[in-house]
C-alpha cells in the first residue's frame, strides 16, 4: 500500500533518486530498507512540519536519574509460549493476514 513519508531531510529525496551509489555502506543499507516499501517521499521544510517538530522536541518533566537497578531473571517456558500462541485468536489472525 502506498503511503507518504513527510520529511524535512531534503538530502534523503536526492539520495533515493541518485544513480551512483551512496558513499557509506550504512547509507546503502538505510536506502535499501526504505526502498522495500511503496513510499512517496514528500519534502516539508522543518518550520512547516509542525507535527514532526513538536514530536521531536517534547517538553517532558525531568525524571531523576536511576542509580540502581535490579535484574530479575525468569526462565521462559517455550512450550507454554507455543501453546498459548496456537490458541490466541489475535496471533492466528496476524499469522494468516496478507499485510
């Protein structure tokens, strides 16, 4: 299904239409991943892309830094997990859906 990706990263548009390969292997991997989707890239300048601008700069309350942590390990019963997945209607729908 075609979807629009609005971005304020103008070099991404040029990179997706470039004939010569990107310089870095990491760029090649990123562009290859994006090209797997049916996507229409739309450039929106940063100041006009208010939703993305708002989401990228949330005004979150200050949370104190955690200085201690506890690790609790619980063994996983894989057979019980498989049995639960086989009886879960939502899981079966996900497995049989085409999207």
